[in-house]
């Protein structure tokens, strides 16, 4: 049996992370409401807190560009 991999839009991810605060920070309850895995929502929440999730207030495109450049330069070394 092949497991189907679900993909979510950046808008959905951002809205899901915002809903966590509506549930007083309860990731488990929010995941159940949205019908997604708790670990998936937790990963999105962690990325948002690190500023790596597009569509959230913390997201900084300049920071992401710099991080990608650093990764590329490390590979070249």
C-alpha cells in the first residue's frame, strides 16, 4: 500500500499556525480541528518561530536569501 503524501498551501500553513494562538497554544487541539497530524503542525509552528514559514509575521525573505547563500557557499567549500 502506497502512502499518499499531502501537500498544503503556504496560506493554509500560515493560517494553521495562527489558529494555535486561538486555542491558547494547544497544538494538539488545533491539529485535530484542522484534520492534520500534530507533528506536521508542530513542525510548521517551529518554522514560523524561526522565521522560515512564508506568510507569517516572523518570515523575513532577506534572511532566507542570506541563509540559502550561506548553504551554497558551505557546499562549495
